[in-house]
């Protein structure tokens, strides 16, 4: 569950950027340690969803044609699933090796 309730794709390259993102995302939780001399953070925020059962997962982050291609999958409850009637804000953040070029996000089936 994230405090960020609008869809976003993020690339975070500095501790200051991460602190700003974390304050919006989960100010009441401890911010994870990330070594920004070697890594950066990429993430997907799906935004507000009407029930439980929605999710997102970053499945890969690989250099491709001069960019870092971040592939992700979204999941949603099937029509016949009984899901809790509660607002959720699915997200996935991962640390990946530092990449100085453009980052591109691609939703995969």
C-alpha cells in the first residue's frame, strides 16, 4: 500500500530524490538503505484501485539500444473473485545497477 495514489513510473538516482519519494510513498515506514554510488531505484505506482487483488511487479531491467528497459506486469482480480472492498495503491520499487541513460518502462502481458 502506497501513499502515492496517482499512476507513476519513477527513476531515482540520488539519496535526496529517494527521500522525497519515500516521504510521499511511506512516510510512516523506515526508508530502505540504497547505495546510490552503485545503484538507483526504479518503480511503478499503479495509483488508487477500488479493491484488493491488484498488483504490479517489475520483472526485469536490462540495457537495450542505449536505454534501460524496465519491464513490469500488472495483475488484477478476476471477475469471479471475491475481493475486499478497500482502496489500495499497488506499487513495486527495486534497486538496480546505476544506469546514466534514459529509462523506459514497458508493460508486458
